[in-house]
């Protein structure tokens, strides 16, 4: 029943109805309809249904809707769907939702989306998720976001990603975060 719905119809849904969608229904939405979901509707999605969202559907969400996703919902994102997130969408996520991203999801991010992370969002990421970052992703972070990384984040960085960091990014690290770097981080 959801396959024929368009953006305007989706935008008219009562937020309370969102909890009724399951994984199969989320997967059946036409990607163009996803742009109709707003922040309040997204906040009401059942976490179990989130796994039905695909890459093209994720890419079609209005960036303002991203602020509705919470930590548990983000944790339920299929890594393939994360590939659809763009810079503007990433920038709109609430910092508290960032803790939901895991290693596999971080590994799936398109490097161009990394520039959307702000300092508060970076600080909200779980240190364990850092193991998923690659050199190209780290190289794409905005230097102003680097101050959000703490020592536990840096300790969890794969040493091979350090060569992706530019001078301005390194300068943006909080001095207290340096305690997280070990000898292997300086070998790459």
C-alpha cells in the first residue's frame, strides 16, 4: 500500500502512525516519497523498521528530517543505507544520535559526507566506531570538527588512517586528545 505514495501524501501522515510501519513497508517506499517525512515523523519510526531503508531512500530524505533520528534508530541503519547520506543530511543529525553509528556504518560513509560532521557530532560518536573509518573518510572531515575527537576516539583510530589527516585537521585536535595516540599511530 505504500508503493504508490508520494512526497506530499507522506508529509501529511500523523507522526503517531509511523510506529505502525515495519521493515518491509519501509523498504517498499518509493525513494522520492522519503522527502516528505519530517523530523517528528522520523522520530516516531520504530527502530525495528529502520533496517528496511535502502541507500536510495536514505539519500532522498530531506536533511531537516535527520534531526528526528535517535541513537537507537541510527544503530538500526543498514550500512548500505548509510552510503546514501550526504553532507547536508549528516550536518542535520542531532549530536546525541551519533552514538548509534557503529564501525560498519562508519566504514560505509561516502567520504564526501564526512564534511557534514561538526565538532559536537564527532564528540557524540562512540570510540568503537572509529575502527570503521578509512583514510579517505578521515581526510574529508572539516578541520573545525576535529576538536570533537577525544583521546578514546584517537586511540581507536586504525593507525593507517593517520596519513589521511591534513595539517589543518591535526591542528584542530584538542590537546587532551593527543594522549590517545600510541606509537603505531606515528608509523604511518
